[in-house]
C-alpha cells in the first residue's frame, strides 16, 4: 500500500473515532438526564400532601428500582461504546505508526518542533510559559 491509501484509511479511522466519541458523549448525557428525572420524581413524591405514606413508599420503591435498572442499562451501553472507541483509537494509532507519524520523541525540544514547525511562531519552553502565566 502506498501512503495515499494509508492516509485515506487514517481519515476513515479518524471519522470512526469522532463518531464513537460523539456517541459516547450523547449516551452519557441522555442517561444522566434520565437519572435526574427519576431522582426528581422520587424527591417530589415526598412533597405531595394528598397521598398516604404507604402509597408514597410504593411509588418511591418503584421509581428507585426503575432508576437502578436505568443506571445498569446506561452503564452497559456506555461501557460497550467505550470499548468501540478504544478499538477505533487502536486502529488509528496503528495507521499512524504505519505512516510514520508516531516517531519516538527523544527530547522536549524535538516534541515542540514536531508540533510547531520553526518559522511559524516562536517556541517557548514549558518553564518559561509557566512562569509567565497569570501575569500582566
């Protein structure tokens, strides 16, 4: 395979990583919203005045069980999507290595040159940036 084909595969791998990352984020937010709604339902039952205590207990226990089931399902779905994301990251890293983008970095200076080529901007070391932080 030539480098152009590897670059096309790398682009597809990056799209797959982006897809799984976005899916993971959406799943986490949706299950969080569901748990918040169920928790609000459990709490709001205590403030209803016209209901007897045994009925409140039954509703709270039912909502709690539904919440536990929703959390378990959410955990399994997020875990599976996390495995897909991890697999996509491994594929992308293998393609990076095949193209030669994952070269070992020998020193901090080499790493900075890889990120920002000379001539585009001035490169400051980490200690200099850290000492200038939050100063006028």
